[in-house]
C-alpha cells in the first residue's frame, strides 16, 4: 500500500509551534504544541515519516524567537538532506497578516515595502501566527537561511 503524498509546513517562531500537513496544497491536519520545538519536531516527524510520503518542506524563517527558528532550521534542513526532500521558506509575516512581531523590550519587527526593520511600539496587541488553509508554492523561496533579526536589536 502506498503512502499518501504530503507537504509539511512548520511555523516555529516561539510558542506555540505549528505544524501543518497539506495534501494538494490544502491543510488537512494541524498540530499545535506549547512544548519545546527541539522536542516536538523530531517526535512528530518520526510519525509523519512512517505514515506519509513527505514531498516538500516549508517553514517560517523568521523573524521571531532566535532559538525556535534556529532549531527548526537545523532540524528541517537536516531532515531534507537525509530524505532528499526540497525545503522552502518565507518570512513570518506571511503567517500573521503582516502584524508587528515582538523582538525585545518594546521593539517589534515590522515589514514595510518588503523591508523588515525594528521599531519601538508602546502598545501592540499580540499577533497570532496561523497556518493557511491553502497556499501557493510561489509564496515560498529557496532562500531558507533564517532571518533572526539580531542586528536590529543590538
């Protein structure tokens, strides 16, 4: 019996970590975890690898939590190499309707005219990251290097 072909999208920018399973670019399963990304990704990917034929990986490359992004990148890039799967990425603003993302203190990452910068904002409603119900491959690129945004907060 052949396994169902799927793509996996990971949004690990802090807590919660979101993992979406997509068939024909349509979301059919969501995993949301408040636990450490470093614990959750290996556990879930073991299950996915046994049950499905994973064709492509997609992830949010930042900005967001430095550690979560780093763990997600290293895990997904390693998995992609080991399984000979392509990996694609886009920035975090794709998943929160282009709202400010907490950097440090009162500094927030913002995306204006396709440029990511930090600005001081006094009162911001916390934005929530969500997995899209459907997505287009063209919204993601081959540049998968994380966007930590560290330079902006030194």
